[in-house]
C-alpha cells in the first residue's frame, strides 16, 4: 500500500481562540482544572489496546489488524463520525510557474468536490525543488490561512475567508501575513530535497455551526435533512476526508513521491492530522501539533480542556460526531481515549509536538497517551516510546513514536519546523 507523510500546520497567529481560553477558570460555564493534584484517577476504565472486545489478548503482530479494526470503529462511531466510503472522481485545474527566487517549481491545483459544482473546491499550493529529476517526498501543511497569506509570493491565487455570521466568503487579499510568511521554511525543505504543500482547511468546509451546508458535507445531505446521524461525520472528519481527496490527486502527480508524504497541524488541525493518519494508511508520517483534548491528550485526565468543554453548545460540537457530546457526561465510561487514536497510526512514525506552557492542551496528557500507545509499536517491531519520563522542552524524542515539547505555548514555533524536518529525514 502506498503511504503518504502528511503534515498539517497552523501559524501561531491563528491560535488566538485557544490562547484566550488557556488559564481561564471557567469556559462555557464549565470549570477548568490546572492543578496536577486534581486530575483524578485517569487510569479508571481505560481501554486496553491489546485486548479484543471479546476479552481475548492480542499476543502476535498478525492479530493487530483485527484489533485495529475494532478500535477504528469505536473511535469513528463515538468521536469523529463515519465518512462516505467513496470520494468523487478527480476533477481539477492546474498551473505551474517558477517561484521563490528561482528555487522552486510552484504548482497550484484547484480540486473540485463535485462533477458539476464549481463553487466547492480546495486550492492546494505545492512547491517542488526546481531541478528535481525524480518524484520528491512532500510535507503537506494543513493551515488556517488561505494560501496567499502563508507565503510572500504574488503569484499565488487569492484564497477565501468565510464570515460565520453571514455564511458568505470573500477574497483574502494580500501576500504573506504580518511578517510570518513561510518562505524561508519552504526554501529549507526544498534545499533538503523535499516538497512543501499547503492548503486552507476551510476550503474543504467552513469552521462554524452550519458550515456543513457550505462545504463537502452538503453533497451528502438528503433532501430535507438538517443533520447527520449521531455516528456520522462532524467537521473534523469532513476536513480529514477532504485531505484524503488531496492525497488521491498526489498519487496521480508524477512529480510527487506519493509513498513519502508528511502531515502536520496545530490545535483542531492537530486533531484532524491525527485522525487522518489513523483512517488513511497511505500517510507515511503523522505530526500533530498541540492536538490536545480530542487529539493526543488523555481525556480521562481532568486537566485543561475536556470533552465537555469541546462539545459545549457554544463551542465546537459540530466538529465531532454527535455521539461525542454524550462522552463529556462521564469520560471514565468512554469506550475510547487518546492512546487508541495514536495506536491507530502504528507502525508508521508519529511525532507528537506540543508546548511547555500549553496547559489548555495538556502536554503531560499527550506524553501519557504516548506511553500507553507504546505497547502497539513494540508489538509491531518498531521499538518502545523513547522517553521514560516527560522530556524537557526542546529535547526531542525521535523514536518511531516520538515527542517534542517546545518552550512556549499553543502554537507552531520556528524551531518546530526544524524538528519536523529532522523527523521526516529520519523516517523517509
């Protein structure tokens, strides 16, 4: 099976909502705990990765495929929601130019999600080493920013911004964003022989209640239907499904090595990255950033954001299957937790990236989940998680199941791009 290393990322500027939530005592009317002594017994009711639903133990690598199927169904049904089995046939427009001071071939691809609707599409911006003489591995950046705001490159197509109040979109004018353009990062990847691609997640579906009527999910609503079944896809599954459609294209692109593509993303896009890596095994390496609650952080740890915070009516219930809201009532009875989501990526490399002061996302909770998922990586011959205690900031652990915590908060910092590159070079 072809594998793709998919990387989704977010510029720190767009983490304001999470930064504002961090360190507040009450969010959406629900208390927030930042006291390590009050996290509760987070081993209570914790599902065993290597025990089948019928109680039998997983003792051999060959048995993992069946157990993995059980876990995938549990997470899909109770957290993110089931997606349609088939994606539309590829339909796209493409343009190539030389860019970034002659260092790159710039390829822009507009992928349409319907054979007839030209208004629902995702723009993918791809930079490839100009003089590459064979298909190149690629880092795909899932971003909060329209492509023309990610780089200072006047040749990039103008993206769109959605207004949650009106449900309408408008052009996102400009190039680069307040000095945070990714040009130097992209050039560094190109110099190492890697491509770099970016797309804006809201191209796939707008990120607000009602967005399903404007994005990819609108094509799957039956006449008169106003919501999906409790176990069907929320917005994160929609974004993930759209990313898989982008991978469908990359498999057809002769200049991209579709067996070596990477995914990273921060915050809700970190959750999207981890879920995409779990459900789409073409992804070769998965790098979720600050994915926190609903991502890599243990839900049973009462620290920072909780399932109840995530699914509160005034926050993000639309991002998940409706079943997930019930889990917030009693996390100890949940049939899943974050270690199961991480284990679904095995045996492929995954690097959990977080921040020392990102209490809202619980970096220790992400570390704890990694220790629990380690048994699957060991079973599959990939070795154990390489940290016997929580690593110090800026001390990356580059085992197949890896972890790095920057000295900062809920964001992707400049050094993180270097960590990603080091990890990619190690495993591709």
